[in-house]
C-alpha cells in the first residue's frame, strides 16, 4: 500500500505557515494537525513564555508522532502545522516519515521580518486569546533560534514567499 505524504513547514513566526497549511490540506485532501490547536485544547492558559511552549510542545510529540505515522501508513496525506524552524525540530519530522518510509515535503516560507511582524500584529487583533504571546518581543526571542533549511539536510523542500 502506498503511504501518505507528510507536509510540514519552516518559516518565521507570522510568516503564514498556518494559512499555507490550511490551503495545502484542502488541496491535497489531507488530515490537518495544528500544534496551536492541540496545545490550546490540552493545556489552556498554560503557555505564556517560550520555555512554556517548549515544555508543552515536547509533551505532545510522542503521541503526535505515533498518530501521524499511523495515518500515513494508511495512505492518507498529513499536513502538520507544527514548526520545523530549527535543525532539531526538522530531525523530529524526519523521524516521523523516515521510520515508515513515507514521502515528505518541507514547505519553506521565506518572508521579510517586517511582513511577519505586521501579520503577528493583525493576528493578535483577530485572535485576542493570542495577544499575550503574539508580540514583537516574542518574535525577536523566537527568531534567535530560527535556522533556515539547507539542501544538505536532505529534505524535499518547496520554497515559497518573498524576502523583500
């Protein structure tokens, strides 16, 4: 049986990863899994800092990995709206698809910081529950850890966006 394709995203905070994830999931008739939705549902009002995010995100990963592998093994595509913004995050995604020999696509969304900040500001207005964490200060803090993917990492990369 053919396995489903795993699609995941790299892009700075506010670059449009969630919007692109929803679009691709609709186009590919894929199961969409959103880290933000899982975290807010399972750990409401628990994430106020970057270290909170890391702690609770890491609690999800073993169960999410098993779930995604099961879905992919059934031949269903999965779009994961979880960040692949560091080498260690991308290695976690690699473990998901490589262990079951499923195809993958890493969508790299590259936009200017000013665009990200504008979109973060708009999102905090549209989603007031995110106003505490969707800030310019959080963007700066998170961006310090951002590492763009390179061909040497061996991923199938689809680059989109515009740095300007």
